[in-house]
C-alpha cells in the first residue's frame, strides 16, 4: 500500500480525534443531554432528537420565505415512498431475508478496506499488518517499503516444493469417476448446485469471442459452460499433470467442432512459472478460479503470486471471477460453538489448532466433504483479499454468499429451468438440509481490472481463430514444474 506524508498525517489526526472523543465519552457531563443544549463544543455524535428539532426551528426562522406547507409535504414524502414499497410483497420478503442474513451470518464481517483495528473482528486473535498502521511511524515506513507497487517479491520454489508435490500427488491418485457413478453420489444436489452457480457466474461475466484463463481447472469441469458461452480461446493451468490429462481425454471427443482452441499448462499457478510459459502477446478477457483461490493463502507470497499472475494476463476492464469459502461464516460458527470444528453429515471443517487464531495467511483447516478431495485449506479474509487485489489494479465489483446468489438468480425463469435441467433438486423438488448448509460455506466474487499494465512487454494481439484442432495429446501439455 502507498503511504505518503499526507496519509501519515491523516492517520495520526484520526487517532487523536478518536482519543479526544473517548475522553469526552468518559466525562459524565456529556451523558446528560440537557447540559449539552447550549454547549457549542458538544460531541456531534451525541445529537439527540431535541437538538435536531431545535435546529429545524432555527432554519425556519432564518428563512422567512420558507413555505411551511411545502416543508410538511417534504417531510411526509419518505413515508409515502415507504408505503408504496410495502405494496410489493416480494420486496418485503427480500428485505426481511437480507436483514436475517446480515444478522445471522455477517456479524463478524469486517467492512472492506477497514483499516481501523478497533473495528476489526480478528484483532485479538491475529496479526493483520494491513490494519495496524495508526500506531507508529516505523511501522508505517516498513509497510510502505513492503507494499509499494514497485516492490518485486522473490518467489521461493523450494519453500512450496514439498507442498506442491503433495497436492499434485493427491489429485493424481484421485480416479476419474464416471458420470453414471457421480449421479449416484450422496451429495449429487450439492455438486449440481455448485455447477449451476458457476454457470450463472460465467454467463454473467463472459461474452462470445472472449479469451479465458481457467486457473486450477485441470479436468475441464467447466468445458461445457465455456462452450455454451462461445469463447474464442481457452487456456487451462493446473498443478496436477494427471488432472490435465483427464481434461485432454474429456475435450478430444468434442474436437474438431468445439469452436475454440485450448492450451494446457502444468505449473504452480501461484508462482511466476505460469507467466514464464504463458502464450506470448496474449491477454485474456476473463480469469476463472473456481474453488481454488483459498489454496494460495498458504502465505502472503503465494497470494500475491496469484494476483500478480491474474493482473499480468488480464486485459484492462477484464474480470477475475471465482468461488471460495466464506471465512466470516467459518469464523462465526467456530466462535459460536467455542470449538475448532463444526459440520454435519455431509461436511466437516476442523482447524489444525485447538484454539485457532484465524490469521491473515496460513490459517489452516481440514475440509472433509462426502465423495470429494480432502485436503488442507486456508482461510481467505475478504478484506485482505480486496486490499491485496487493489495493489495489482483489481477492484471488487461483486461478492455474494451462495445462498444469496441462488436466491437472486432464481428470479429469472430461464435460470430456474436450467437449475431443473441440471438436477439441482431432489425428487421432492428440494435441496437436502445438510447439503444446503454446506452451500452456505461458499462465496462468489468478481474483480475488474481497472488499471492498465505499464510493463514494456504489455503489448498483445487478439489472435483470430486458427484452423480447428483435430486432436490434443498429453504431449501437447506445457510443463513448467
């Protein structure tokens, strides 16, 4: 983050103002509203109904030509608007639902870019360096040096070599389950609903003719979604070579009538290795990272590596979309239960530490899901992600919990029809309770690249569609491990 002298001065002024307000709050005389009526130096945050009424009377006296009837009509207008809005029963239902969601799930949600640690829910349990810059000048200087956009970090291949090998081996050993067996899965509604959410997200932010980078999309689980949108080119990257081979097997039957070209890259997507082998002079319109971004929060280094890769390959005004676990919901459940784990018959989340601290990076938990990959995952605090992304020219434009996303998207009949065709509901037309609870763990997100890349090699070319690919083999996979 950028911190100049003006920012430092504003920060210290904010701290002094806060101390002054706290001192006034400790004064018992300030708690008596009648003692503050004629106090010109009273705290503006302690204005009461009497003071507001007195100010309104003074304004009327200062304006002799003020029309009292117009004033009364103006005061009644908000109530009339509220009565008209109450006429729509669905609008009332939406407001009540949103209020319930805020009270139920977002109690621990910090506001985006809230730099004041006094309001941060994790201040007692974590060392969030982005939220501590009010306190001393030395720390300000250190953060300025560390988070300056000109700062070039050095990614350590050796640091994550063992972890990458373990993740890759875990996915390589996972067999490619046939479709007829997947349909018999106990969590079939959950799986299909996840796919439906991804379909809605892809359709919202992808246009016909776009170039797409699918990060951690090795098995091409979203191939049909990209085909439906009508993209021009697809670049797939993944750490697992075996998953990419499964993706090659999946795409070959659709060739040559697929309509777009596909490139496969095997590398650590959270490191500069992706850029090293990325197609030259190629920029993408959309970067998709589905159910994988949280793996990058094993460290700040990896998180920055992912965001730098995204910003590097994304066109200006392009979008970075995806899905990830909702850290606020996970923290809330653990705090309510006073435990390091929770779950139901479908899933279970258990933190490595008996008393988790929910730190900014490397906060590890084990996620168990029926018929799925069980790996260590990491919390992604949304305010941290937004702060880091902004340093790389990425601005958050949309964020939604899965429950809210599903509710909003099912107002369209076409989306409801797709939901039914994808068999997201059981034979009773419902989603089992445990699977619905599991859906509540996740969030959707969408960032937009608002700044151009100023590097010298920033030039790119929109390649026209080449001759159709007749066949892709495992030898066509670009490997940079």
